[in-house]
C-alpha cells in the first residue's frame, strides 16, 4: 500500500470533531449553509419523492428541509453524537428514519430509492471507496431516480478528495454509454451542485 495514498476518513475522525464542537461546521447558524440548503432543496424537480436516502446527515438540518419533499427518508451518518441531535430535531417527522452507518462497509442493501442526496460528504472517501459507494448507490437508485450532489469546492488538507473531484467522478458516468444523465448543475462562490438521474 502506498503510504502517501490518501485514506478515507474513519468514523473516529468525526467522533473527535463532534467531541470538540457539537456543531463543527456551523450547520445550524451559518448564512452560507442556510443559503446552500435553500439552493439544494430548490434544485429538486419533483414535488414528492417516494423513498429518499441522505448520506452524511450530521445534525439533520438539511434532513428536516428534505423531509417536506419525501414520503420516506432514510438519513445516515457515521457518528452517533450528531444523530442524537438529528433525531431530536426531526422527532415531529414520522417519515424520517435515522441510522448510524459507515459506507461502503455498510449499506441499506435491501432498499431502493428514487432520490439520493450526497451533500458535503463525498470528499471524505478516498477514490477507491468513493467508487464502491457509487456502485452501491447506482444499484439502489431506481430507473429515473435522481442523485443530487452538493459539495464545497475549496481544498481542505484533511480530505482525501476535493468537491470538484467528487463531481467529476460522477459526471464521468453521464457519457452516452454511462448509467447516469446530467439534468442540471451550477456553481456558487464556494460550492457546486449537480443533479443526475439513473437512465
């Protein structure tokens, strides 16, 4: 194994981050986050999704907003501390289920989805694990189902990948023979958003 090869950030990394700060990325208070969440939900073309999957839900701030558009929403995170807060935040939303789960080692393999949201999480995986996660997500995405990607684009030295690398990896699957098609996308000052659909 190449010691210089970046590794997927382990659950212990996030446990430590949440021990140091219960809202380490200011999801609850940041104007940047609030504007990005509005943009994220506005990018969804369907009024309702039957079964959605949010990977890396953290404190459930985006989860709560997505829930209004979902008949059922499974939200997962690698760390237990933020899930406690997320369950409290969304306790009034019976259509939302939270699970502690580490992809790609764990996956809701008995489930299929018509919406998958990958927001601010793809760059935590090293490239080989991102490829495994992508295969699992594509297998679980129903024909016509949508994959929404939203990621911070500046480089973070701790992270194995950049937001742009994550998006370009998935956009490579939208070639004419690929399993996905690109519905739309745009860049904001510090993040990018792309919506894809399973052919």
